[in-house]
C-alpha cells in the first residue's frame, strides 16, 4: 500500500516532496531488489531507471505540445478560420 499525501488537497505544503519520496521508497527498493535477484547490477538498474524517467519526461512534454496544438486548431475551427 502506498501512503497518500498527508494533506491530500494541499498540493503545495512544505514537506510534500519528501512525503512522496518516503511513500515511493518501499516500491523503489522492491524494484532494485528484484532486478538484483535476476542478475542486473545496481548501476545498470539505476541507469535504466534514469532513462525511463527521461523518456517519461519527454513523453509528457510532447503530449503537452500536442494538446496545445490541438487546442489552437479547435479554436481556429470554432472561429471559422482555416487551418
């Protein structure tokens, strides 16, 4: 079970990032342990996690860009302007 934020509706309280890290720690350790058990090294595992995080960041940026472009296109269609 993952612990929720202590102040669920306050997305800006002082220790929120630390609380998130603490909530994630058991799952993170479980991933590391599983990877080590099947033969991956700690450094390979950490490097792969960093690459996954970078890939997710890129995906989020591209999705946001696409959403912005779609919003502009929808507004132009509503305004009767050609794309």
